[in-house]
C-alpha cells in the first residue's frame, strides 16, 4: 500500500466526554473509558461504554460496548469546533485484523459488544 492510499483512509476522530450521559428514547448510555491497545507495532484506539435500557416497553437491560475508530495515527493533534480533542485514525478495514483485535478486546473486556467504526 502506498503512502497516498494510507492517507486516503485517514480520518478525524472526535473524542467524546467520558461519564457524560447521552439519553435516547428507551434509555441512556455513557462512555466510561478510552484506551489504546498495542497491536502489531501499532496502537488501536477504543472507547468503552455502558448502555442501559430502562424505559423500553418490552423490558429492561443493558450492555457494555466498545467502539473502535481504528489505528491511532496522531493523538489529540487539534481541538474541534465544539472544543473537543481530535485525533487522526486509520479505520481497520481488514476482516482478519478486525477478528484479531476483537478477540484481544473481548479477552480484556469479557461479555462486551465490539463495534468497528465506520
């Protein structure tokens, strides 16, 4: 892969505030922590969140989830329009890499959903 192809895959990731509660129609979620997972000489950026369904018509429940924006390229290199820090990431598109990263994160955070962005 050429440098131009890698650069085409780069994108900005806005860091959301931890412990802020985001409400939705049937419950809420919050982001509990943000971390970096070493993987094959690179770092994978991830966020851990908790969702609670407590206003649903069909019962209640919850889950822990991880969002993976991708490989970290530049950590908090600027501030976004809303005043939040912005990092540069490369999304993980390769399915075998996603499988390996998912396995490592599930080992560290058992019983969690792991979602890759986008």
